[in-house]
């Protein structure tokens, strides 16, 4: 039986009391997958956590330069079984042989199985601007129009005011 809510939880592979109660309740109903609410769910990664991401170095590279390697990045969000992570342009892979070439913003979407924690690295702030949805902490440009955007709604304006 597959529990969708448990994907990306710390206790996903361990035995959970909540999951065992649900499993016992639907035991004879021929149910194959369950989506439920769980107050005990603790995500594996939180937005801003430093992670390693296994992804392609350059999608437009010729065959001899193309490789899939572990690059350091920042976890942004989890969407089902997929993780969104930001890898900065020019980041070297773990072995230092190849560099990452970003297509667009540098946010990659990979399965959770291709993300692992990066111990010892500090967490980052990846909060989004309420006005333009840019994450300025990871280098995305704010789309604020100073003549139209209310300053209280713009993350870049608030940071400039605080500095």
C-alpha cells in the first residue's frame, strides 16, 4: 500500500503509528494508495536547507561533455515525489570535473531520491516576494516597479529599507 502523504517524511521508511492505524482500518477494502492528513509529518528537507542535487551539468552540452553528477544547491520546495532545488550557475560538481550550466533561473526539478543533505552548510532564506514571487536570496531579480508596487509588498524594498 502506498501512502502519498508519507512521501518525503522523516518516518517514510520507518513504522509510524498513524500509518499503521490507517492500514488496519482499510485492510480488507482492496485499497492500493491512500492520501491522508498527518499532523505528525516532518519533512525530510525544509525550504532553504543546503543539499546536494544529482542532475545534468548542461542540457545543451555535446555528448562528450554531458554528465549527471552531484551539485551543491539549496532546497526550495517539495511537489509530491519531486524536489525543487536551486543550483547556482557555475557550481562545480563534487569531484570538481564539471560545472553546472543553468537553464533559466537555475531551479531544477528532480526526484527526492536524487537529493541528499549537505552537512555543515548553513541554511538560506528562500522566501518569495509577495508581489513578483522572486526569491532574491538565491539571485533571482525582483520584478518590482517602484512607481506601482506598494513597498510593503516587495521583498527587495523591505531588504533595502532594513540595510
